[in-house]
C-alpha cells in the first residue's frame, strides 16, 4: 500500500509541475502579445504570472524528485 501511495504522490506532483509549466508558457505568450500591442502594464502582469508559475512548477518537480528518491530508497531497503 505504501508503494502505491508513494507512486501516486510522485505522479500527482509531476502532473502539478506540468500544469504550472503549461500555465507559465501560456502567460508568457499573453505577455508577449501585450508587449506587441504596447500594453506594458498587462504585459508585465502576465510576465510576473509566468515567472510565478514557472517557480511553482520547479518546486513541484523538485518535490516529485525528492519523493521518488525516498520511494526508491525504501524499495532498496526492503530488498535487503
């Protein structure tokens, strides 16, 4: 049961990371579109949202990596 819960947690964290990166990319496109239209206030807002989503994505990815390492360590210990 522990294995499935840990695996589900890693999958969930990776999915959350992907969603944040997807939002970051979308917000970056919106920022660029607003820069082209000389709407600098909106462009800066979207750029900041993009940056925030990028940082959240990195955090989720790092948590997923850490959780995966713990999962692997537990499995290795169980084998010995």
